[in-house]
C-alpha cells in the first residue's frame, strides 16, 4: 500500500538523482495530474456548451428563414436553407456527442480521483488488518467451532 501512497501524493523532497531523472523523464504525482486533466476537460466542456448554444441559435434562425421562404413560395431559397439547416444539425449532433464523451471521461477521472483519496484514507486500516491476520487465524477455527455449537443449541 505504501507504493500506492507514494505515486498518489508524491512529496516534493527530491534527491539529486531524482531531479536528474525528472529532467529526463518528468512524471509527477498522479493526483495533481488527474486534477489538472479534470480542470482542462471542464474548460473544454464549457467551450463546447457555448458552441452548442450558438449552433442552436443558428438552427432557429435558419428554420425561421425556411418558414418565411416557404410561405413566400421561394422554393430555391428554402432548398438551400434546408440543406444548410441539415448541416448545422449534423454538426450540432456531432459536437453534442463529443461533449458527452468528454463529460464521461471527466466523470471517470473524478471517480478515480475520489477512489484514490479513499484508498489513501483506508491504507492505515488495511495495514493494521494485515498485521492482525496471523494472530486472528490462530483463533478463527475456535470462533467457527463456537458458532456451530451455538447454532446446534438453538436448533435443539
């Protein structure tokens, strides 16, 4: 569990060899890198939201122009605007799917971040349980035997 703690929240104290290794191969702690990735994904998601809003506004404008052209019996204009509207809707759908994918990645990274924090919190308890395992195994058969004995008494 200690190796996980080192990679999750790495301390900033570095020896000379670690500094040289970091200049050749920068790695860093996992927790801040995940948090940075989540923040960047949030920025991109908000940019996509703005783009989607603009596309929906453009969709509405084109639709209104198509209705106006159709009402005035301007068939060529309505055809051109209809094909443009179809393209805007296609781009909007693709952009919406990309936004959903980015949001899903962001949620998974957030889950990993939270799970890592939970693992760090549980780490000391796990090491204590591992230390108690040999001691508990000596008495486990006795506890099992007593449980069977109590069960037999309640049946009779």
